[in-house]
C-alpha cells in the first residue's frame, strides 16, 4: 500500500515506519491519522512481522497536531469534534494493541500527540537532547485521547504535573517517569535501537505477543485475582510449538529455531 505521509521499509521481520512530513515537523492531521490506522490494521494481520521501529523524518519525531488541522477543528461542531477525536483515539489503540514489539526512535521533540505516539511504543529510545511535552493545555485543550496510554507509563503524579502545566521536559526526565527507556547521544541512537531490535528477535514471536497481550490484564490487579489467568497463560505457552522448541533448545544447549 502506498502512503503520502508515511515511509515504510521492510527488512525481514522488521518494519521501519517513519512519519514523513518534515516540513511541518511530522505533525498529525486527518490523513496522517488515516494512514497510521491503515498501516496498523495491516501490521496486526501480518504474522511475519516481529518488530516495528517508529521514527520521524527530519529534525523531530513529531511536534503534535498540524496547525491547519487545528484551524479546521475550531470550526467543527461538537459531534464533528467527537468523530474526529474518535478516529485519532482508534489510531492510538491500534498501534498500542499490535501483537509485535514497537520501538520508538525519538529525536528532536515529541510533543502533544507526538508524546502520545511515544507512549504507545513498547520501548522508546531517545536522544539526550530531545524534548517531550503534553502541551495541549497550553492551547486551551487537553491530552484526553492519549491519556489511557500515557497514564500506565508515567503514573498519576507525573501526569498531574505535566498535563496541568503543559510544560516541556527533557529526555532524562522522560526516562525517570517511564516514558523513555534509553537515553543516548545522537551518534548512538540507531545503534541502540538496533540492539533492542536484536533482543526482541532473540525472543519467541508467540511469547512476545502473549506477554504483551497479558500485561494490560494483569497490571493493577491483585495477584490472587489473576492467578487463573496467569497460570493458564504460561501453561498455554509451554505446550505451544515455540514453547516446546524453546525448552528443548535450552536443555540441548542450542539456539532456538526462531533465531535462525
């Protein structure tokens, strides 16, 4: 499928997806949202896809909403705004729910919806000079659509501070609150991303998908309330083809078949 504002490159089981609107700092508009939604739908059905690297072209990852899009929003009715926001929320949900690992490659800035896009990545690698911000309140709006994905990452206390002020913060603070997992120099950005890609590829694809799918069902619940769920999950994986292959490879002191 061809895209106007996305650049998609496949390398075996890894797909590199780049927001490609550098002239407007990779800002979101209706078409970017539609293209990301379409791409995520195809990716979810792609059994050969194991890792996604999500990046931005040019000087920044994503600066949030496009000014022209926001100007159109100002003239929307309440229902038109609900419909528009619903499409964006569905996009974030689709990326968040992908059964493969999604790695964010962040540089320059990730603001507003761009910070939300970082939040739906499983792993985020950032340059040490990148800036982040949930800046919506500075514009008189709020980070509502991205909040279900941001809160599990950064927690309520950080969200209160950063949502209410709309302040920008650096990569090291982003790492402290859980939005970012590795902070590196510009020169080490791609090397570090590749290291995470290699780590994911060394894990069983079905185990990665199962682990990712399990997390939201376990997070925040008492151990006794999820005992049956977790026992069933590990039992199912143990008897699965990849579970059996992994156990045999461990016992036989060899690499499992999915690393070939």
